[in-house]
């Protein structure tokens, strides 16, 4: 008959290295949660340059197709949305929260004196800590506050899934939001950026043909990498990219 001590010997034991990894994981998780709670508590405050925002607070959920851009990519995209903008400009960010975060950071610096209206449409309700947030589900592409319809001069969209259905519904949202549906080369034309997979190029070209959207040379880099080839499509050229 086995003794109690023998049963204890059969109990699986984690190695010291594994325990150390688990400890670091839980410490990092607790730190991110604390950062998020601090951000939530300050949500009603005006952020300044000393309160730089970071996407690290918002842990990616790959099951929800969340893949954040790295800071360099997000900042470059944000700068193009701000280039030539005025206090009257209205910018909407659709499913690209890392670009929204960098818009907030840039507008909090001395570099930008303008105060355009920025709006974030996003499925993840954690971003409701920001007053600019509106919940957005691509499955219901027009279920948005009516006051947003036909309001925006500049739009960036990163549809969450690489499917024809998702891309088409996201395009419906973009068209509904746009103040005008003409090329950026036209006076008061729409300035549009769409970031999505390379294999969606034929559909993107079709969906946004009327506003002159084409594939660009800009390299979209994700903070934690992405196996799918990603592209930036836009209806204008700039210092950050050319059409290819």
C-alpha cells in the first residue's frame, strides 16, 4: 500500500524556470491592469505632453484580430492625417486604435497648434475611457450615431478581418462617414487611408476606386509582428509614401 508520502512524490512539480516565467507573466499582467485603471481614472482630464499614451496598456487579443501597429507606423499614419489640417478638420479612425493613440499624443505636443476633431470607432470597449470613442461593430456597419454621417474630411480604416464580407462592410461605414466621395486631389476632397492585407488589394481597389485609392510604398509594421503581408492603401501621395 502506497504511503501518503509516495502520493506526494507523484504530484507534478513545476521547475524553477517555469515558476519564474509564470511569476513574470502575472507581474506584467498586474502592471498593465494598474496602468489601465490609472488611465481610466484620468479619462476626463486633458492629457498633456507629460502624460504620453501607450498601447501597452491595451493588451492585444489575437482571437479578436487585434494587432497593434508599432509606434513608428502609428505615428507616421497619424502625421499624414494631421498634415494640412485645421481646427475645422474632422478625422475619424475606424478600427485602428494605435493610430488614434498617436493622434492624441501628437496633438498634446507643442508641434501642433491645431485642434481638429478626432473620433475613434472601435469594437473594444476598453477604449471607452476616451471621450472620442464610439462602439463599432463591422457586422452592423451603419449602426452609429446619426450625427457622424457625412461628417469627416479624413478617414483611416483597418478592417479587423481579411474577408470580403468584413472589407465590404467596413467600406460601407467609410462611405457613410465621408463628407465627400471625391479624390484627395480635388478641392475639399476626402483624404483616405486603408490598411489591410496584401491579398485584399483587388477588392480595395474596387471598393474605393471612385476616390482614387491605390497601393502605396508605405510599410505597415506591427508591434508584435504579423504573418500576413500587410499594405497601406491611400488616395494621396505624401512624404511618407508613393503609389506603386
